[in-house]
């Protein structure tokens, strides 16, 4: 499986140079992942390196579509509070 960068990506360039398989490439309107090259860093790192450096919550999802940095994970704001603010 491969990770996917979704539309909440802000093109900050943090993930692209960190990818050990060179699977991340610049596209419009945001970075994308070449699914044929992405290994999710399996066997190399405990977690996908792109998600470990990404400063945007929910910008990178796994093969099942689940955010690797879900809402509140980077800010430590409880999910209930985030949803109440929306």
C-alpha cells in the first residue's frame, strides 16, 4: 500500500526531501505520491517519514484513507473541542 497526500497539503516541502524512496513529487495543486514507489517506509522506519515531518493534520492518509496525523494530533487540542469550534 502507499500513502496519499490530499488537498489539505500546503506544499511546504517538508516531506519531499525526506522520502527514502523518492515517491513524493511536486504537482498542482499539492504534492502527490507515486504509489508504485511508495513503501510507507516499511522495513526502513517505524512510521512513514512524510507523516512524521508533515506539519498539517490530515494531509497524509494511509491506504485505507485514515489520516496519519489526525485532527488534534499535532496541536494536542482534544477532538471534541475541535469539533465544537467548527
